[in-house]
C-alpha cells in the first residue's frame, strides 16, 4: 500500500509495508496519487497526456518501477513479515514502571489513575517491595545490560525516600550484576525543592514534568483538591530543574482537552518559557466534556497543520525546540521489532503496583483482571502476557491495512482497551490524530532536507 498526500507544498508518498518515504515532484505525485498498484504506462499516459510530455511520463514511470523492484513502493505484506521473522527478538524484561505512590497532591480533571489512587486506596510502596522489584528486574532481564526503572504515581515525590533507596541500591549492584540502570521519574512538579531538584539532576537519566501549557489552561484542569491551580508552583520549579540538566534528557509533558483545541498556543507557550523538549498530547478517555468526539477531529487536524507551520518557522528563526510527535528519525529510527511490537507491554515492559503485583503497563494498574503476576513469583498469567506479546501490527486487521503501521506500531494497548474494550481494536479517533502527526513529522523532515538542515 502507498499513501500519498500534500502538505505545505510538499508531495509525499509513504510505502506502508517498507516504511520507505518519497518526496515527489508534480508528475510522480500525479502518477502515484490514490493508487494501490501501478497500472500499465499506456493508462498513465492516457490520463496525463494533456498535462505532461510523453517522454517525461516514461522517465518518471521507469523511476517508479525501479523503486517497486527494490521493494520501496507497493511492497508486499509478505516481504515485511519475512523481515520481521528473520531473527528472534529478546523478550526478557527490560523495564519496570514502579508505582511508588498511589497517592497524589493534585486532583487533575482527566487523570486516568482516578485522581492518583488507581481505585485501590491511597498508599505508598514500601522499601521492601521496591527493592524486591529491582531484584526481579535484574534476574529477569536475561541478555540485557541496560535496564530501566521509571518512578511513577500518583505523585512519586510523595515517596521520595523510597525513590532514593531504589537508586542507591541499583547503583550498588550494577557492577556485581553486570547491569546499567537507566532511571526516570514522572512528576507533577509541585513538590520539587532544591534537594529534590539536585537529586533528580544527578541521578535521573530522564525526567518528565507535567505542564499543560498556558496558565489558564493548566490551572483549569491541573489543580489540588481545593480547586487551586498548580501552574505558579510548577513552572518556576520546572525551569529551575531544566536549567541544571546539563544535557540530560527531560520532557515537559502536557495534555490538551476540549478546553484548548488551540493547543499549538500551549506548545509555543512552553517553548517561550525556555523548554526545548516538549510533548503535548490529546486526552484519552470518555465520559465528560473534556474528551474528544468525532466532531472535534476537523479542528484538531487543522491545529496540527498550524502547529507544524509554526514549528518550521521556529526552526528557520533559530528558535528551534523538539516536539515529541514530530521527532521521527527517518534515517536511523527504531529497529523493525519496535516498529512491529511497539512498547513491549506485558512482557518486556511491566508495571509494579505498591503491593508488588505485576501489570502489563502503568495504565492497567488497578484493574485486577490485568494482573499478570507479582514480584515474588514473576509472570504467572502467561496466557495474558502472551496475548500482549502477540498483539502486534500483524494481529490487527486495521493495522495490517494501514499505511502508518510502521510509524505507530499499532498504537497503545490501553487506549484501545479503555475505548473499545479490546486491546486488539485500535481507537479510530486516536489513529486519525496519530496519522496526522506522522504526516506533519514527515513533511517537516522533507522541509529540513530541502533546506539542508
């Protein structure tokens, strides 16, 4: 399958089964537009005879045929599966999301974690459970030197002592166990002080701070239990932390809702506040007027176009920042296995609840039907774990038929489940927005190549 589109004066074709990307001139675009196979040249010439010279059509047609012969256009699903099956993927555990706090000092309107307690009662992970989780990761990460722990909540800084103990323990056993820990933390930023900022910047390889953008937007949905907004606490603390990162990774991560469909203003606000690594993503869920419906899609697609143009303008003006969803690496990028199976939830990536239960990912924590084991006994529900492992782009007909599958890897299991009741039924609205983001990202890469950036 080949997807063609035009954006910002660039004609682009994406081959769905190889991931090949082509920037087209007017003629090749007219030949390829909306086709799922290449017809005989006589048919093409008949269609385009009044617009292009015969010899130019012949030359373009031959170039397209060369790309087809190289499996870079109209490539087959069989060729993709052959590459995917060419070697075995390591399915040992790589990453744990430690829910060190099922509690939070905020009551964000759209919180998927039921305002921080995951419907399981407000509690903190004990030191004993946390260190056993580290041991579990070490012993079940066969064949891996680099392993990851993400401190999550709720608000993980409400259990800061345990965070510190896990990091100290991990560093202590690294050489003995021939492992290297990659630590991250996701925080709402309200409990940051100098001690915690210094600790995070020294010990966390990545930090994610939640800010939704403009003050009025942020405070409307990210407030405490008394309704008081958190922007004035979070913004200066986040700026202080980021200023001392010294090149280490971070993300300012926001969520947009129906309250701010003009979310490009929030992205630009965060950039204006000095942040260079920004992710602002659509809210996921249903049940209130914060969540999107099909009627919102045209506005959102237009806003992504708007954001892409502003993003390019910032780069051209030497005021560049990186927007997460526009950061597609078309030259290196993830390996074929990641393009097919994505996050590895349920086997490679697991979440640990405060009582030590294992879940496929952080969004399934608190839903006991998705408990797949615990840190004492490991994965005991192997049937469920295998279901997640096998739930790749080949297992979903919607993904098989989608041109974007190698750029989104089938989407989020949790998003699919909580909207459609099944992890193998992708959410249509999320897919539409994801495909738009991919189109924007590829157009930006085409623009950069055109400008020699």
